C-alpha cells in the first residue's frame, strides 16, 4: 500500500544528510513509492477544531547540497495523510508542546510517529528516571544546596540542562573545581528549567553507546567515542562512530524498558548507555540509524517503515 506521508521537521535545507535519521526515513519512504510532503512546526494551523498545515510536496536525493526539491505550497488538513513523522529537534519548549497537542488531534486516524501525547509526557531526561536502578546516581533540581550535597557525595559530576539536546551545555565539574559557583550562576540565568546532575562516568572515554529500539525491541547500536579534548560523544560534537555489539547488561536494559516504550506508542527511540548505565531515553528526534547502516549494521529505516505498515495497515 502506498501512503501519503507528511514530515514535520526543522528546515530541510539545514540538515546534514550524512547523519540525519529523518532523511534516512524519507529516502526509504520514497523508495517504497510513498508520497511525501514537508512542513515546519510554525506552519501548523488549528481552525474550528480541525488541524491543517501549509505543506510542500517533497522529493529527496542522497546528494549533499542537492538533497531535496519542494513543490508548490498548499494548505491541507492533516487528516488527509496516512502517516506523519514528527521529527523536529528540541528545545522541548512550549512551542514543541503545542505541536504535540495539535498532532494529537489527528492521531491515530493519521498515524503519528512517535505518538505525540507520549512524546510530550516522556521528555528524554525525565522519562528515564522511571528506571533509577538502570541509571547512574542522578539528581534533578535547581537547588544549590542539593547540588553541593550530591557533589560532596559523588565527587566528579556532570551538569546539563533538563531539556537540552545534542550535547549542548554539558559540563563536567570535578570535586575541587573552583568554577562550580560561576557555572551555577550561569545556569541559573540561562535556563529556567531544572538541571540534571549525574555522577561522572570515566568510562565515557571509551564511548557512549546509542542503542535504537523499534517498537520496544532492540534494532541496532553504534558506539560514539568522544574526541580526546571533549567530554561529549555526540557525533554533532565531534564524536567518532564505531561498530559495536550489545553487552548482556545492555540487552537487559532494552528488555526492561521495551514494554514501557511499546505501550506508549514510542515506535522509534534511541537510548544512551555509558558503562552499563542508562543515561537518556530519546523519543523526540533520535539519531544514529545512518551511522549504524554505514558501519555494516541493519537498515533500521526499512525496519521502521515495515513496523509502521503493520500498525497502520498495508
């Protein structure tokens, strides 16, 4: 069956197609004969209870710098589509939350990936705290005294904004780091949300494993190794991708969280694991599927579309 597929994403001209999972999904959809359309979140419209968007017909090519063509803009009800991919990056702010509310109005009649209500209710660094025994010691707060007590107990810590993404504003603070006060002040002024504070895991130097689950089942993984002069392993921050296999502990993590993903309609999820510790569950716009395929792993984009077809029908 051929679907009408709309993708809600960031401006398509800005993406790096070599590593972008959304682009892999679009290439696979086009190869299957699905009709593609594109819109950005600000082009959503709610009118008298019905949800519309100003969309452009879309064709894609795996050619950097020449990777897409847009047709003439049209105003359409989202109910006219079979599948919508909600794939814009955070920040997970009120604009993002509003988009989930609007897309929720058409799901599941129009099948939205991932389920927008559960994207809204499962922010990456909050949802993960439902599994504290799988995580490193973790604190979520803005309270300075609580952070100081956590630091005194665990020594080296990592601080990051609760709704950050892509490795932005991730800091390691050592037990005796005199920059802690200034860093706390900077976070207080810059971010309104609480922060995540975790015990620093030295094994991050050997890699931060991105594991992809499709409908709650392990699908593939890539190990992301940080540059010698950086804490962060995110590939957009210079991390190097390496082929990898799962350890028994990592398989246990997948088996534990899989049912919770499945029941929430979180079909495409990327989790981060360092030294056997789960640190994030990424449900908004996980990356990694192109790197996994390029390193000889499975074609996860094809698996995702196979799963959508089973759930959507056809």
